[in-house]
C-alpha cells in the first residue's frame, strides 16, 4: 500500500480492536488450530517461543498453553514487551500479522535476528496468486493490510535472509533458519 494511504497508528489500533479475538471463541480457535498443530508437530514445550503480533486476545498462546507450551507475547499495541525483542527463540508465530508490516524487510530482519540457529517462523497469512481476482479479494479490504505476499515473495525472503528452508502449505508458511 502506498504510504499516503496507510492508516495512522491510532487508526490501526482502532481497527484491531474491532476484530473479534476472544480467546474463548471456538470459531477463532478453529481458524488458528492448523498453525498451533504445526507448532506442536515441530516444537517441544521446552522450546522457547514467541507470538509476535499477538493482538488483544492471544489465542495461539492460549491454545498452546493447553498443551503445556509457554510462549512470550509481543505486540506493539497490546503487548509492547520490548524485553521480549532482546531474547532469542526456537520459534516465532505470526498469525495474520505479516500483511500488516509497513516495512517487511526491516520486520523480517528483526524476526531472523530473534531466531536461534535452526529456529522456525510459523506464519499464517493469505498469499496472493494469479487465481485471485484482486478487485474481488476480501483480503485487500482491510485498511490495515498494507503488504501482500506471493510464493515468489516468500522465495525471495528465504534467499535474502538465508533461511535454510521454506514450506508453503496453503495459508501456513514455514521458514527455518
């Protein structure tokens, strides 16, 4: 999104507060369960993890806690725990976050630097591809979605930041350092 059309921080936070991110909402839990299952598949409860962009209702952390996982939270508006950005992690989860980045290169650099060797990024987003009619695409209608990704974009991120692997599973994107 061009800079002139991007929402202000106040507009952005207001929009996020309109989302229904209730940790007890079973529909929202079901929506996020595939990424939670991926984390459980590859990580152990002893691994250090962070929910980056956790939002006002950190459902992923709540669901992982049910399986014995403890993860740190970071969100610039709702969990601005800056000390969590000075640690390193075995995994970082970003659910419906990367499309909100105003400077993706800077944000992916930060994420890469926070990962331990062999650490993983678990991303949930809706990649754009040629089968989508952009004018009709629901994902572009959120004014806080400022950047969209394609398979080629994720390949570029893998190469530029020297991730060892990339796996694209529909809406789940996995990077390993």
